[in-house]
C-alpha cells in the first residue's frame, strides 16, 4: 500500500473553481479564500448539489476559527495571510499532514484521524461510495459512478460524509449536530447581494461576531479540527473539550493511493465520535440550525420529506414555534441592503434519502430593516393570517372537488375515501401554486401604505380563488363522471366551491352583492 504525502490543500491547487470570467481555475485553499473574499468565485466544478451546505459550512467554520485564533477582527484578503492563519491551526504538524488528502497512516490527513492499520477496513473505490447520499434502489443518483474521480471529488465526498452524515446501522454513527441519527443538519443563513464569496464572507464575519454568544459548554481554546486527535473507534469526545465552531468527523476513514488511483478505506466504530447526550436533542450551537419548540421543549430542527413549504418557512422565519438560526438573524449591518434567506437540507429516513431541499426567499431593504429592528410581528401577523386564509381557500377547493367526484350527490359524503384520493393531486397543485409567490405577495403587502393593505389582500384572495377555480375546471374536464349527471355535478361543484369561499371571505374583502350568495 502506497503511503505518499499527497494533495496538500494549503499549497496544491486541487479545488477546481469557476471564477467570474467563466474559466476553470484549480486553487489551493488559501487562494480559494482570497478569491471568495473578493467574490470572484462562481461555482465549484466537482461540487454536487447535496454537498453545498456541507462545503459552505466547512469553509465558514475553518475560516472563522482561523481568524479567531489569529486575533483577526475580519477575514484577511491576501492568500498568504490565509495560509499563515490556517497553518497556525496545525502548528504541531510542520509538514501540513492534517491538510493533505493523503498522509502516512500514523499522521492525520484532512478530515481523517489516525485510525491505525487499515488492512481490515472496507475498501471504497469511488467518492460516491464514500459520500453520505443514500439512494433509493439506485434510481435518483447512480452509485459508484465516479470511476475517474479527481482529488476534489474525494474532498467534497469527505466533507459531506464527515460533517453531515446520520446513523446508518451499528458501528456507523452520525454527526453530533442533528437531533438523532435519522435527522439532518439543515442550513439557514442570509446571503447578501453578490455570489458565493459574499455569502461566505458574511457568515465568517457573523461567526466572529457571534463568538461571545456561543454556548458555555464549549472551550474557546478547545479542539476545533476534530481529526487532529487519533480515534480508536471506542473513545468519544465531550463538548467541554471542543471549540464552539468545531469541525467534526463521524467516521473512521482514510484515503490512500494505490496504483496511481485514490481509494478510501472505512471502518465502523463502537461509539459516536462526539457525544452530547440524547437530552441535548441536537442543540449544539450550530449557527445554521433553527431551534424548534415541541410543547415548549427546544430541539434542533429536522427537515422532513415535505421540505420548505410556505407554511413551514413562515413559521421558521417569523418564529412561530421556532427560534431562528444565529446566522439567519438580521443585524444592523444587513439592514442597508436586500438579503436572500437560503435554506438547505437533505431529508433522511431509515436507510434512505427523502429529498434534497433548497429554497431562497428574497427580502428587500424595508423587510430586512423590519427584521433587523426586531419588528418581527409586523411580518408574523399578516403571514399567519395569509397561511390561515390560504387554508380556507384550499378547504373550499376540496369541497368543490369532492362534490364533483361524487357526481353532485343529494347526500354529500365529506370523508369519502375514493373522492378524497382523487382530490389530493389537485390540492397539492394548489399548494404549490400558493407557494410559488407566497412571500413575494406577503412582502408587497407589508411594504405598502396602510390604506392599500386591504386592497392588496383582497386582490391576493381573488387571485387564489381564480387559481383554485382553474384547477376545479381542469378536474371537471378530465372527470369521467356519468354523462347523465355530469352537468349537475359541475354546477353543484362550482356552487359548493363559491359558497364555501364567500362564506369565509365576505367582509371586509368582498362585501355581499348580487353575484354571490354565501351559504
């Protein structure tokens, strides 16, 4: 087995980066940080969609820790300054072993602790075998397909696995920064105008500013790069030994080069690498994770297969049963510019992936200023009302669809399972339609003068009614209802829909007139 020292991230340009002139330029880590600080990075050639938050968080955590340990008030601009700050984090390793993808097995390598001999470890020939992404029946993403992988393919797979993975059976423990083995580590933060670099710079600066607010359980001089400590698979680390922004590892992995090709070797462990205890419920001070309150008890947010619906995002953004993630919160510095809320998560189940979710919500300066000033209720109240009203329109649409699929019966069955099943796809389409511009329409109302707010809300409700009616008529056109009763079914379905709608939305939005007679 070859044991060369290969791919030093502090010096070797192995991270394929698309810069603003659309050219692909391989960069070492310090040069990458320098490019990010001037916002000249467009994307990373080898980075896969589900790896985005893992890579973003790792760059921000390492960058912030390097600045804090070097007593830098803000991120440096020069690559050499970055190199010096990063090297200081591993001063006991003059050959930069902890920054190399391949190092001798008796030394740490990047995101890889000393684990002893790997002769009995399981070999993994491609980065996607190593990666955290679990595929269902190999349909969504084909496994073991990166046969001609380059070093940064392995780098991103390592980052994804070691900082985001959950529990996958005995010996395969997950990261500490999630609420249980089948949960996930979501990413919520604010992106200023610009590209990847502007976002990363803001989060690094945010982490520096938030340092004094981190949980007291940590040690500001504690272990930050967890892979520096050898791991025999049995020992666990406690929070009191860790830096608040610790970059963790959850698996015993080593990369080696054999016959000129990189290969990974993996083994299980008898215990999780970092242990907070079940009572922590994933609350580790992760700056990208909102806190959810379950009957008053706090726990780290877990994003399920439903993803980031407007209902869920409204609750998180406006703190209805939630507390925003630290890097999601507005500051005075933010209020002078528009911002974008970026939310990411890979939903996980037992042995399967339940969907990659990403959502961006654009917030103009006035909305940003309200949040920065702590006037969250100015947004939360109309948002809650709109969510409730959207539910009432959905209820009216369901009534109409159920009436249609029952052929306009004299004796309506509100819980009929067959017609309910047929209605569900149309209701899902309606929810997606609401979702498409929910926050844009909400913010337009909040930004309007008081005298215009009622008209804006009424216009939105009218629009929802028309969208719902279009779906009802689509269902009518495709409904195989009996021709004898078809006309009656359509008339009664539309009447049921309109009666339900106007019963919910008379005054002040739609004063009663001769065209609508609510039931």
